[in-house]
């Protein structure tokens, strides 16, 4: 192994890579805080190779089947009709300081080169990894597996895996598994990341505590389609994570001269446990958002839960007037605004306003909303098409289909083949027309069904189509067009709730919708998991009527507002039914949110306890400022210690200056930082007082 590995440095961490195996592969030698690269590699398993090859035991960064036949390869390639396998050699490296690295390997016999790419993202502790595969011979190659990267985790006693699981309406539930030996895999073949698993994983050493000063490693795949993430606790004790695309066709064809670029895998490290790792991801997502971070996320009212498909101008304006009085800044008309949309059986694809719903004209209606002091937005589902629509009558060939096989309706709709350029052009023209002809400043992009009969008759041999990648490319092309052609428009991403939330989407949208479930206690658990992986400024959350349709357990209006204020505040209730005192209370919460949303969206987040605890909360530290914002909830029973006189529940804060003085801006009570960290912030919960927003100012 060379004495001088290649080093990549982030703000606080070092990632060290060296050649090994006589130059046949690259290995990770260190990953951790600055200085971790000095000393023998903690990942060297070179002597533990009984009955396997040295490559199978190596902490290889990326290695093909052929060199690594037993314990899991990252690349499986072959010439059609020949044996699988790649036996490559190192051909060169290029490095730009300690920020980027490119390592190239080639198999001249097969006709393949692989370029391993690394990029340290400035201002973060994230390293991006991806691979470029090029067919250099005169014969096409068949790629059965082509992962983005493999990540070796320096653990000593097995791995504690933390990941996000669920189903529709139960997304982002934090789940943990101890893996001492064997394989754990998460995947989606639904054409989107899916509700069941997020393409995100955190890994800790089982020998360390789960929280506190615990080295914690994380990966997240930037891909909007089919994916897998596989963790192997290998013989000898090594833990290795592989992640990448899953081709719909089972394999893809790489033509002579063509290059396939894999999705990027973001790799993160924190010495401060899962909570610290969450802050690393939050900083990275603020970098992805870029200059759009400077735009406040406006308080939204969405009319779906109030009116459903029954959209007419008079009712919508009644709702808009009430929402404006309460302080909403944005009014969004959801499903039902276009022709044939009296229910979910028609209309999708015919994206023009229904004249009967807006008798004075759509622009007049928008003008009335804007006259109330609010921006205007619309719901769209551009990938969907109804069989009874005019679009389907004109272009039945635009849907995914397999000749001679029946089509499956999901939600009474089919799915457009967005990988087709003509379909992309139709969607682009639709958006340009809507946003060019009307004063619309917000779009909610929904996607409510996965592809089923995923075929494209006449599109050529199956392995040449790569339908999943084509759909993702079309989706991203449309989002990129929205960003460049209509930069003033705020874009919300949604896929039946949280089925398409990953870094490619987050880089191109302003907010996302984590779940269709807004029931207060369910939503608290969903958001708790979400914030482990994603930043508050991306998390749209609504106050809806309680009890909810998913979870009948009642909670106060304050609980629902504080819940939604933990991210980007919205309201989705039928506010026509709210009495004046409830509307006044809502107006007060909205005004308080506007005062602190910059801290919520830009601040350093600390997750305090869990929704399984009787009291939990989120702490937001103002960057470079003096404010600490705490959102807190009571989720447990109201008997026992919290009701004993003088014994309020307490929520211990973290990361405060012990000798500093912090004053509650509402009550005027002062605390030392040591008191807030050691004893905690007190809350005297009652049946009606079950949540609070506290703003502390450092003096």
C-alpha cells in the first residue's frame, strides 16, 4: 500500500484513499476528524483472507465482480453471451487540491474504463462520490450492476444501522437494527424512492453509545427512480455499504463509445451521533438550495381538505379571505380546478382552468386572491393522465404500456412516459403556458401512482431503453426548466406524500410534502424521522382539523401549530367552520411563526428526546445570533410527576454556553446555559396546554 494516500478534506473531516492489491483497486484508509489519517489504517483486514480472496476482504472503494467474486461487487459487466467479470488495472489519477479526486481503472480486454469521482462540498462535511463507466471497445457491454460507490465504515464490533421506513401515510419512521453479520438491503422498484424506505442510512459502531459523542457515518443516494442500498457485515468484521440504481430492465446496454454516469452518493460524518449527523445533512441541503435560501418560505393555505374536488371561485375566495385575515401569505388551489375533474376519474392531462368554476375568468379570480395580499398557487400532477381525458384521446401512445397486455389503473389513472422527449416537451409547454398566461407563483407537483406496465412499444431492445433512467432524466429536465425559465415560482415536490424525496429533487424544489398524514401525533413522528435526514426549510407541514382522518387522538390547536412551525408552516383545515376565537388564536400563532422562521430555516437543529417520550422538542440555534428557538410537545399521559405541584416536565437543551444568560422573551424568566442543559426548560403541561414555542435570547 502506498505511503501517501490521496486526501480529501471537508470542513471538519478527512477522507483518505490509497491504491492496494498491486494497483488493482483503491481502499479507504481513514475517514473521520482531521488527523484521523495519521497512523495505521483501522480498516486493514489484509490478513483475514482464509477461503476468500484479498479483494473480498479489502475495504475497497469500488471493485468489480471478477476481482471480488464472493463478498459483493459494485460492478457486474460482460459482453453479451460471454462470462461476467471485470479484471482491471489502475491507469491514472487527477486531484485538485484536497477537494476533488478522480481515479481511473481500465480493462482493455473487455473494453471498459471506470472513473471513480470524489468531491468534497465546501462548507459542509459531505463528500460526493460517483462513477463514470465508458465502453472503450467495439462491442457493446451489458451492465447488470453499476453502483455509484461503496462506503467502508470503520467499526470494530458490528454496526448499528439507523434508517427511515414506513408506508403511505406513515413515512420516515426512524428504525434501528444491529447488524453483526450478514446482509441488510433496502430498495425500491416503484420508479420513485418510495414510501417504504428512504435512500438514506446512518451507521454507528455497536461498541459506542447511540447518542452523544459518537462517531456516526451516513450515506444518501441522489436518485429519483429505482434504487438499492445494501449493507454487508462481512467475514472478519468489516462493514461495507453499497448503493446505486436498479435498472428496470435488469441490465442496461453500454454502446461503444458511450459513457454511463451513476447517481451521486453523498457521504457524511459527524462525531456527535445521529443528532450531529442530522446537522451535517441540513447544512448540505442549504448548500443545495443555494440562493433560494434567501427567500422566506411563505405561510400557505391549501384548499384541498376544505373543498376537495368541488372547486368554484366563490368558495375559494371565501377561504382566501379568511386565510388572509389570519396572516396567510400564499393561497393554493389544489386538485379540481381543471375540466372533467369532478372526481378522480377524469381530467388529468387537460391542464386548463375549468370555465364553469371561474365564471369571471381565471385571471380575475387570481387577481381577487392577490388583492387580499397573498400570492397564488396551483396543484398539478403532470406525469398522470386520465383515460377519459382529451390528452389520452389524442396521444394514447404516450402512456407506459406493454402491447397485448391489459393496463392497470391506479387511482383511476395511467402514467405518462416522461422519458419520451415529446412528452417532456408537452409538460414544458404546459408549465410555460400556465405560468406565462397567469400570475402564478407556486406549483405543487404531485405524483400519485407508480409505473406498472412499464414498457415502450417500438422503443427498441429492452436493455437499450433504460426506462427508469429516462423517466428520471425527463423529470429533472422539467424541474431544471422551471428553475431557469420561471425562477420566481416556488416549487413543492410531492409523490403521494413522501415517496420522492432525495437530493436530486431537493436541489430543484423549494419545499417537499413528507406525508399526506397530518394527524398531530402521527405527523410529529413523521417529522422527527424526516429531520434526521432533511432540513427544516424543506419540510412543508399543515395545520388541519383535529381529530384527523388518520389518527383520531385529539390535540390542541396550539399543538398542531407548533408541529407545523417546526418546518414550513401551512394550513389545510376548513377554516370556514372555525369560530372567531379559533381564527384569532391561529392568527397569533402565525404572527409568532413569522418572527422566528428565519431561525427555524437557517438554524442549527438539535432533536430533543423522541415522540415516544412524554416530552420532546426541537432546538434551533440562530446562526451567528443570540436567539434559541424551542418547539416542545407533550405526547404522554398527564398523570404522575408533571402534575405534582412544583414538578413541571423538563426538556434538557444542548450546546449552550454554560455561563451565558438566556431570557424567555415571553415570560421574562432568565436561565443560565448550564441550567438549561443540566436541569432543562420547564413545561407545566395540562390537558389543554400540550405544546409550546419558546424563544430564548442570549444576553
